[in-house]
C-alpha cells in the first residue's frame, strides 16, 4: 500500500476518534462536566501543594469526597466557579487545537500541497464546533454558547497554524537536504 493511502486511512481514523471524543465530552451532563474539571483541578492542586488527600474514588458516580466538596450533600469539588470555567474553556481550546492539527493532516493527506487544506480544516472545525454547541442544548445542565464556538474555532486555527509551521519546516529541511545532496 502507498504511503499516501496509509496517511489517508490513518488521518480519517484520527478525525473520527477526535469527533467521537468531542461528542462524548459534550454528552456529559452539567454535574459530570463540573466533576471532570474538578478532578483535573484537584489533581493539579494536590501535586503542587503535595496534598495527600486522596482524589474522589469515582467523581461521576455521585460519590462524595467530603474533604473537597462545597458541602457533604453533593459531589462537586470546592473550587470556584471561575476556576472551573477557566479549566473548561481551556479544555475546549486544547481539544479543538488538537482537532485543528488532525483536520489539517486529514486534508493534507487528500489534497497534498493545496493551500485550501488550511481553509477546509478551519471551516470543518468551526462547523463541528457549531454542531457541538447545538448538541449541548439538549444535554441536561449544559448550555449552548456562541463564545464556545469562538473558543473552539480559535483552537482549530491554532492547530492549523501549528501544522502549517510544521509542514513549512519540513519542506525547507527537505530542500536543504536536496541542495546538499546535489552539491
């Protein structure tokens, strides 16, 4: 099998895995998403502060971590809403930055050096972000926000730019190598 065909198959699989991952995260209800970001904050807080307090056994099964909850009646971590929001928005950005890279590789595999790959990657990522926010309208405790589409699209643009930089470095490196071989 040709290298190009293998790249097409692998990049298609990565796009599908990325899209499914985003869909799964978007399917989490409000409590689950708070607990996911809370668990992440707790892990970092525990590491930085050498805190030996154990993390929740399972932060999505309504089990209470009495040390790290606002009160003993729920399973929400005791971190400010602003910090939780910051973590969730950065998770959006990071996940869609990865998506921008994956989408760029996907379009590169099919279109090679056509400059339109970057436009296609960004547009596809933006459309998927819009569909993701629409999906969240139907998930309990979640909201659909245009600002999240903006954050997601910014992530896709960042990932696309990172891929563009990588490809340009690779091309320049190959040109230098070919020039040296031709001497």
